[in-house]
């Protein structure tokens, strides 16, 4: 357990904060008697984070996008917790934290409504042509060309990953009158989807395929050339999870060959500088990794991550542990 009377043990490092103010963090951390050391708004490199850690030897590390390496975890004299400002843990060396005896936490449900809303919005935009028609009117004037517009309730929606967000996405599409299929290795039924399907079932039967799986070694490149070739209904591919789950080259090839009707992407492999060809493709709609965001979700995320850190430093068990530290 961290000795909170030690100088280094009173420092909490925030590696990056892609928002301008730190009022929430300061209120919680300094209000609990700890010192906040804040890194830049834009996430640095592995080496940048290690230098920040070395400079203050924190008792806790809070990270948004910045990588927290094995060395960053091993450097501090006292380290009790690495807290993720988000859901995924792909930027944290969880095994190193476990060996070190430090908790790893996340905030798994802060953006369930936002991400599921974003997925629904991207599909609605595709079916109703909102972005396309808006651009056409501004470019060429008023022309009520309704060709290509779709009835949403006729679409069969396939969801890859049936966790918190996948379930909420399914509920919203069911409320819109859609048939919903879901694939998850650990599928359990609910009111929206009574029976899970297979990947082959998603590929064969769905007009829209929404990616909600986490980024893991097993899911990296899940939507690849073989996956897309096996689709049967020229689906719209929607990714609101992590970019590397969808192979960029395979996606471009499927778009150009007509194997899929389009893609709606909030995340792209290579962001923030993904391939320009994908961004410019006329059948691709892009938002810049903002599906998780709203004023409410960001305030909740920041508050709960900081509260988790203070909880651990006071000797309590975290509410959302993602590992079991060695003691």
C-alpha cells in the first residue's frame, strides 16, 4: 500500500488531457490532499510519458491516449494504480502493472449512450442521405433528388461485440423497427437479441455491420479482405470501436469493387493521420473519433477516473478493476 505521507506518494500524474481545463481533476485530487502533475493536452510518445513519470515518481498515473509502458510502470518508487480515462486498455501495459502490484482501472460505461447514439446516427445518415444531400444543396443548389434513400426499418443490423454498448445499440435499432443480429464469443440474450449468431451469419444476413468489439490481438484485423468478401448483402460497415479492427486496404478494395455499399467510420487505423485515400473516398463518411464525447460523458469520465485513483490511494478497492495485482 502507498505511504501517503511520502513526498512522491502524494503526486498523481495526468499524462495527457485533450480538454483545455483541469478544474474537475484539481477539485478531486487536490481536494483529497494530493498534488496533480499534468502533462500536455496532446498525448506524447512512450518516451515522453516515461520522462514525465521519472520527473515526479507518482503514486498514480491517469492516462487518456498516452502510452503507459512497462518502464513507466516500473519507474515510480510507489505506484498504486494506473487509471484509464476511457474504456480500452490497449495503451497500458496491464501485465507490467499486475506484476508491479498496481491496479489498472477504466471507466467502462461512461459513454454507452453517446457511442450507441453515434452508431445510430451514422446509419441514419447513410439511409436518409443527410450529409450527402446537405453537401449537394450547398454545392449546386436546391434539387430534390431522393434517389438512393432507404427505409431504416428494412435494414438488418449486425452487431459485432455484444457488451454494454452493443446491447444499447441493439435496443435503439429494435426501437426503430429493425431486425438485429449480434455476434459475441460470450453472447448472452436480452430483450433485443434473444439468440446470438455467428460471424458467418452476420456476413450472410446483414445490411449494416457495426463494430463494437474491443481492440485485442484476436480482433485486430477482424474485418479484413476475407471477412468482407464473405458478405452477401453489400453491407454498410460502421466502426465506432478502434481503427485497427478494420483493415484499411481491404476496406478500400471492397468499396471500389462494390462488395460493400459504404463505410461510416469514427475510428480509422493510422489516426490521427489515416490514409488520405480513405478519407476522400466518396462512399466513406468520417467523424474524427468523437463517438464517445459529449459534455456530460466527458465530465463523468474525468470525475470517475479521478475518484477511482483517490479511492485506491486511501487503501480501498477500486470500483472497476481490470486486473488483480500481485501482492
